[in-house]
């Protein structure tokens, strides 16, 4: 196995463990079992989460922009996993889903929503996919949090520097210039600049939810999120109290998990 493929397989295993060890237990805590349920994962990458869903008895549709990542998903998943999932290469706003196929119990966007430029349009598209019992789950690092610029994806020392992504113009340009010239992964600067333009916050998520007729059924906030434990060995630290304080949660919550459902008129 080549080194790039081996790295991708390790990343698939990280996704799988994140689903099996953290996301599915949280759903169970919120009363959502996956046995016999149907899941739509938007931005599924190598579909590790969906393999965990399959092991829990659920079936799924995974949508991913990159066909190469779906080829790896089919390579890493077991034959049993593949019988319980459908993988589609498509853009979020042009998913080839027929209306009769949109009977999802759960719609998941794991660390995807913050990358979408038009978040209001994205909410509108998601609401159209939701039935009365469908839950929508968004996970994301708030933009103003220590690593809300995803700088951990850089290759140099800046990957360990919190909050520099929120600095105002001239200071940001200084760091951006450093990344262009000296960081081993300078291409990621384009994504960081996109995150700066389309800032995702907990307040924005809740505001868009209200505007689109969604009510929040579950919230979980972390000082140190589960992905950091799996990737860096950091302890998982919840932050439910500070998660109720609007300004502080934007600055110190490294990961938010928010579950929503549509408000339907009483019959």
C-alpha cells in the first residue's frame, strides 16, 4: 500500500471511530437509535461515519463532492458496509435525489457547514429534505474559537497557534504572507480565507434555524472536541455551562453539535 493510500486509510479509521465512539453514543443519549434508520451524510468524505452507521443497523446515502474520496470509500469499506450505503458524487446544491427517496430519519453535516458560502440557501435546501420526524445534525468549530480557521491543517508552526485566523486585516495579511512563503501546506490558505469570508458561529446557526422554522432538540459543546482526542491525543472536555453564554461560547468552544427538527403546524 502506498503512503498516500495508507494515510487515507488511517483517516477513514479516524472517521469510523469518531462515529462509533462519539457520534452514535451521543445520538443514543438524545434518544436516536440507528437500527432500521436511514441517514443522509452530506460531505461524507471516505464514508467512515457511514460504516459505523451500517454497523449500528442503519442504511445511508453519502454525498461527496470529490469522486476520488468516494473511490477510497468503496476501497476501505467492507462488502457488508457497502450493501447498506449508496455513495453519490455531487455538489450539495445539486444532489440528484428524487423526492420519493428523501425519507431520511437523520441528515448529517459533520464539519461541512462552515465551508458553505451561502448558509441561508443551505438551510433552505436542508429544510426541503426534512420530513416531520427527520433530525438535522450540524457539527462545526465556531469561527472565533481557538482553531476555528482550521489552522491545524497547516504544516508548520502556525498549525498550533490559536486565534490568529481572526486577526484584523494588516495582521492577518502578515500571517497569510508567512503561510504563502514558508508553510509546507500553503494551498490551505485559500480555504482559511474562505472561512474568514463566510464565518460560521453558534449564533448564526441558531438564527438561521429560527428563520427556517427549525427547533433545537439537542446541543453539545466542547472545550476540547472528540476529533482532537482521536487526532492529537487531547482529552475530550465538555463545556455545557459556557455553551449557554453567547459571547464566551464563540471564543472558547472548539466544537458544537446541534440537533434540529422542523416545526410543523398542529393537525
